[in-house]
C-alpha cells in the first residue's frame, strides 16, 4: 500500500483491482497497466507513440521493442524479492540502452 501511495496510485489501483492489496497484483499494476501514467507499460507506450512521429526512429524503436518484450515476459507472480531486484536491475539496464539510442539519434 505504501508503494502505491508514494506513486499516487492507490486510488486508481483500488478502482481497477477491487481486491485486497496483494504483492503480485501491485506488481502487475505497476509494470503492466496501460492506463496508469506511472506504470512502466504506459510509459513505454507513450514513448513509442512519440517516436513513431519522429524521423530516424527505426533503431530507437527496435531498442524500445526489446524493452517492451522484456517487460511483457515478466510474470509478477514469480518475482519474489531476489528475482524482483534482478528483474528491476535488468530493466534499468535496458532503459539505459534505450536512452543511449535516443541520445545518439537525436542529440
């Protein structure tokens, strides 16, 4: 509950899930929800929408697809504490790689 509240997502989570707060459901919400603005999936979808309108975005979009695939493959019910840390670390590395591709393409 404290993680959801810190992200101002408690109300939206309760509206969508209507269940008791469970770790797996919170992870699924924060990783895979496409309507919650602070969810990773929503953020990646927004980035993809902006990139498709920019020139020279092919390589960046390929890198974005890698990150999206990594996210979609994540199963929140299997991400126990140690696996969650590993997953987040790998996701951060992938996001850094995406950032580098964007920097190369546009700055």
